[in-house]
C-alpha cells in the first residue's frame, strides 16, 4: 500500500465526510463539525492552510547534508521523525463509521508505533471512547499519550490515574475543548483553567504533561508558570472556534516567548514532510498530524497509518537534503521565508 492507495481508498470509504482533496484546505468540508471540517464557515481551518502555505522553504544544494537524521527525542521518548499522531475521537460521527472507535484507536496506536513514533488518544462526551484509546495503548505496551478534555479537576485526575494504569508515556489536556457546552448536557462539564488548576493537575502525576490548544505567547508563559512540560500550538484544526489565526502565524511569537523553557509542539495542516520542516523552522520542536492519519487508518488500519507516517518521514528526509539540514536541530528560520511576517 502506498500513499496514492491510501488517498484513493479513504476517498471512497469516507464519501460524504471527506473528499481527501488534492489541497486539504478546509473549503469542501467547511462547517462539517461533526465531520472532518472546520467550524462555521471553516475560516480557522482555511487559515491554517493559508498561513502554512505562506511559509516558503529555501532550496540549497551546495552543502554537506547528504544523509540527514530525521530522528528526535521528545520528553524522553526517541522518535523516528518529529511527528506524533494527534488525538482524534468519534470515528462514527466524524469519519462516517467505516471503522469502530476501537478499530480506529488500534490502527493509529499500532501504526504510529510501527512507524517509530507515538499516537495521542483523545477524550470525548462518550466516556467509552477514552477507554477505547487507553485499551489500545495498553495493548501496544504503553506506547501512547492520553489527552483529556478540560473537565473538572477531580475528573481529569481520575482519568490521569486510568492512563497511568494503562502504562501511557505522557498525559495532557486539550484545553481548547473548554467551550464544548454540549458536554455539560451529558453531565460532564468542561471549561477554562487557572494556573492553579493546571499546577494541581500537573502535580498529580510524574508523567510529562502536555497542554494542547495554546495560541498566544501570554498563555504559553502561563503554561510554563504552571509547570507544564509541553504545549501544542493549535486551534484544534479550526474545529472549536471560527476565525482564529492560523497556527503558522501564531507560532513564531510563542516560540520567541518560551522556546527552551517548555517543549513546543504544533499542529494544523501538516500534509507532507516539508510541512514538518516549516513548523520546526517557525519554532516548534515537533508537530502533530490528524486528518492524514485518519485517511491512513480508514484505508488500511495499522498499515495505512504506517504508510502515511513513513511517507512523511521520506519527504522530510528529502526536504532536509534540499534545504541543507543534517539533523532536526539544524532546521531553523534560515531555512524558510515567512511571508506571514512580511507587511
Ligand atoms: C475528526 C476529528 C476529531 C478530533 N478529535 C479530537 C479530540 O478528541 N481531541 C483533541 O484534542 N483533538 C481532536 N481533534 C483535533 C486534532 O487533534 C488536531 O488538533 C487538528 O485536527 C489539527 O490537525 P490536522 O490539520 O492535521 O487535522 C480532532 C480532529 C478531527 C479532524
């Protein structure tokens, strides 16, 4: 199975949910939440696409970067490339139900592991989805990360304990799920957190704690203050609030504020290996990807996910040769021209 097969099969099997467009730009799926799109007019999703497109890479070939190393270490874990699979829940409601939640979780957790990286598993208003993710991670020997909704602190800490029992390597919270008012209807309220709330959660575990959904330097600094280990600069793929900035626009100022003090992850429209290089050049330590991994899972379960990630790694390797980067550390702002910053 190659990446062409993945896209073709996913397109057939996700009919009405995802067109697997040549450019995954949020246009055809605008407003499809639930579904694969962005909220409202889809502007925040489209903005992720446009902002990343506005980052251009600098082609250089007179150098010695002949066999670059794509590997990195993130929060104590060695990964074959600077990419982690993003948390995704709701296979039925979002992807058309070709896979059950359990099959989806197994596909991403096992496929990510086989490709030399790790999957995040998510949380939702349906408590059994969180359990499905943890079960997959447990079966994979703990190779995975649990991302919990911003529930009341006691409920978060209870789910961290469940994750520890499953053997996960890290835990975290998608704090940008704070506005999911529907969760209150199911008796599972979510909401924003104070620094004290976060510090209490962080103290409840020895595992690295990741805060997903940070879009400003000020909040990145608050995450540092709370003792959080990593942030994900993310607007949740444009799914929680329309009209936000694109991640590629928000990231540089955040990196200037907290780089070196906290691990910086970023997500939003990573669709080929060179996109990983762009986000790292903008200040991220590593990236997440969701929608392409969904295509992989739907097309070929574990093998499909591995194909997507292997393709990312091969493309990144080529992009590193053609920009003169021997390793991930040497990917810096000299490798790009950021048109978002040109006034
Ligand atoms: C169908 C779908 C379901 C998602 N579910 C979750 C979730 O349960 N928890 C979470 O933190 N993020 C969730 N996300 C957001 C992704 O983790 C990610 O932040 C976002 O999609 C941006 O990455 P992408 O552009 O590569 O898709 C979901 C995204 C999609 C498309």
